[in-house]
C-alpha cells in the first residue's frame, strides 16, 4: 500500500470526534466543520483512494471499515460522524462497536441493504471485474458530480474535475460494491446511540433512509435548514451545532 492514511488532528477535549467523508470527497472539505466543533478534539482523514491517501486505493468497504476502526482506536472516548457513504461506514462500525465508541452521527447515509435504495448508475459486475475502460470510469465521475453539484461545478475550474476523475477507481469501486449488494449492515446489532440527519433539500431516498433508521434503531433525527447533501460545504456551523447537541446529551 505504500504508506499510512493521511490524518489531520484538531486539538481539543474529549470525547474526540472522528469524521468520515463520502465518495469523491476528502478531509480538506470538512475543515470548517471541524473548527466549528471546537472545543472538541476532531480527527479528519482521507479514505483510501482519495486525496492524500489516493495511492492506497481503491479499497473494499471492509478495508475502509478496518481503517475507521484503527483511527478510532482503543484509547479515547470517541464519537464518529459520517457524511454520505462515511455515514454508512459509521453505522457498520456501530453494529460491532469498539469499547471507546460513545455514539455515531450520520448525515444522509446510504442504506444499500434496503431494496428500494437503487437504481445504481454502474454495472457492478463489469466494474468489480475490471472490465470498464478508464474513459468510461471518468465519465461516471463527471456525471455524478454534475448531478450532485449542479451549476456550482462550473465555478470550481478544470483542476477540481481532473482531481476527481483521478479518483474514479475508488469512486466506481464503492458504487459497484453497493450496487452488487456486497455492503451489509445489521441495524439490529447497533448498541450505541445514533443521530441521523438530513438537509432540508434532501431527496426522497435520503428522507426514506432517515425514516428507516428511526424505525429500526430509534435514532435521534434532525434536519439542517436550507442544506443540500453537501451540508459540510453549505452549512458547516449549523451541522456542527446539531452534532454538538447530540454529544452533550451523551454526557
């Protein structure tokens, strides 16, 4: 693999907050959110295949989960905050929690074990078998970003898109695993408190996902006013306040 995960730490008090990003994302986009969580200690990291950890990927969901478990460790009381697919990883960790895990907070986490979550934009068999040409992988990235970011994508310049296209192997691997049903989370085994949030502009699937979590594990729900899926970019302070409230209630 070459080296360890790229990790950033913001000093502060416990419980420590470990933040897990989603697909086509990175630790750097969560820095405003991390600063808004002060005075708590916050740990950000680039998952395998992305940004400064790009040369370690692509990786399976199981490998990403093992990385998260290692970052959480066994020394500090920790709350895991997961955005999008990072939230799916947080829920998977909560189904077999380390002793230091106090709770998890997820924002619009995909629930791939729900039959209604699809359809998916990838053919999982061809992607996992390595049969998709690189230009097609890059086009999948471009299509995803256009749908996710809309007109804002054009304002970010060619370097932004080029960097994300370089992460196509990690992105498509993750979507293919989800589409193939290879990611399983046993919600019944979750034994730590869970906070689940959506943005006011959330789509139907994420709203249904929130309802599923509330019904399955008695999750604490919240909504960030005016926020799209990229809450860490559009409303980091409001998101941090919701997470801080959850952590205060854990105490």
